[in-house]
C-alpha cells in the first residue's frame, strides 16, 4: 500500500491486488482535510509485481491531481479519465 498523505492538498491511497496473472491497483483520491469527497477507481495495469502496480497507480493519481486538482477550490472529484479508459 502506498499512501501520500498530502500531495498538493490531496490524500492518495493505492492498494495493489492480483488480477489475471498480473497486478492491478485500486486508487483513492480525496481532498484534505475534506475527506467526505472521494474519487476511487480501479487501475488496470497488469504489472509484474504489486510494488510496480502501486507505483503506477500513484503516478497516475498524481498526474490527475496536477491536471485537475485545485486545493481550496470548489471543484468536484469527478471520475478521472484513467479510471474510465483503463491505463496499461
């Protein structure tokens, strides 16, 4: 499990799990200190190890925050495009 407690005002949690011969990741992004608003998604990445899958999930989450996150704004946490598309 990777937890980035404060990445630009967001908390990122990534947990790897085995899936179809590889490792995928579940990602949760929530604004701090407002933990009621959460964006959660499944990242299909089929990495060779849990550690690599978690690192990939954390990188995707950080990129999403960099593009869409604005700490202090009223922006909602809509489902990230990488959750809809499935990143490999």
